[in-house]
């Protein structure tokens, strides 16, 4: 179900790339979704709140609550609430260990009460490079479906913060293995993203290709719990610091998915708006 693709920059900062200063963050976000005419869905939206607290001892506590609603061509609706909790431990200014939990409450009987457990490690040199990976395990008890996902990643910083701005280029691989009441399968995809930050402005461009089913994205904050097969996508996001502590972000993402094996791919367009404040 999940089609939201925000939080990326703030999650990268808080979840293992660079140890953030002591304080707290709050982010409000809203993301309307449109489907192409050949979909059996009409539209939908996701809205939520994200918060994080960064302690002097190197711990970062994160949490998010969001609600997603989808409207179908047949006139029915689907309502879902997701809760995510995560803890990151920064160690010696160059290591980060992360653990978390994601829970789903949904009108979809098959995936209601589903949950995801995740853990990750990142080795980073601030504003130089980083590498690591995450492991996710998702279980849908109502249909006894098990999903494992491994996501190794590598990133590098380029540029000069004063003269050219800072570029961050990151690549990820996704390996998904599914075991349950369907044929056991594995799925592979690769993605790349480049972000540029200069003074108050930030721009992000990303793309991915391959195959994903029941994927986990956004460092555990987005779980795609419906069984569509995704085959690739692109995204763009722009952010601007309104003040020293408040920022506004807008973006758009396009994904392709197959709702049924005998039908053409469906385009999923997601628009997102977020407002964040750092205390």
C-alpha cells in the first residue's frame, strides 16, 4: 500500500550517517496519491507526524504515527494506521547501530496486525563517506507470510559546503525473500540517489529499478504491505530552511507497479509536503 517517500534527509541524518547535535525534531507530513486510469484504485493520501530526540550520550529515539486512506473504483475505502519506533546508538563518532519496530493496523484482513522488526549498522566518516546495511523481517500472521529483506548501502560526499554546496551520492541494493502461502520467491532491485545542499536550499533526485514485493523503505518507516509487484520509479524533492530551525519540503515521486499479472503496469504518482522544526 505505502506510496509515501519523504523523511529521507532527516532519517539519513539521524539514523547513522552523521551524529546529530543534542535536541529534538518534529515533522508533519501529508502525501496525496494518484493512480493511472487502468488501476482499480482512484486515489488516496497519507498523513502523519514524526519525532526524534537526540541525547548527549549518542542515542537517538525516533517515532512516527501515520494514517493512510485509499479509495477504490468500486466505491470502497481502505483505512490503515502505522506506528514506527526506532533507536540508534552512535558510537565513537563513526559507528551507528539501529534497531526498530513497525506495526500495522489495517482494514485489509490479510495484512492487519502485521509487523516488521529491523536492525542496521552504519560506518561513517562525517562529510566524507559511509557504508553499512539494514535487515528487515516482516510477518503477516493472518496469512502466515514471512518476508526477509537485506539492504546494503554505500555513500560518498563531494563538493565544498561554502563554494559549491555539499553533494551526497548514495547507492543501495535490495534483496527480498518471501516465504508463505504463495510460491517462495526472491526479488532484487537497485537504487541511487543524489542530494545537493547549499545554505538554505536542498535538492534530491533518485531512481530505482528491479522488482519489489512487500518491500520496506525509508529505514523502516514505510512498509508496502499489499502484494503488488513494483518495477521501478523516480523521485524529486526540494527543501528550504525558512528559519534556522524550521524547514519546508515538497516533492513528487512516480512508481510503476502491476496490480495483476495479466494487466498493464499502473503509474502511481505521490506528491508530498512536509514541515519540520528542530528544537
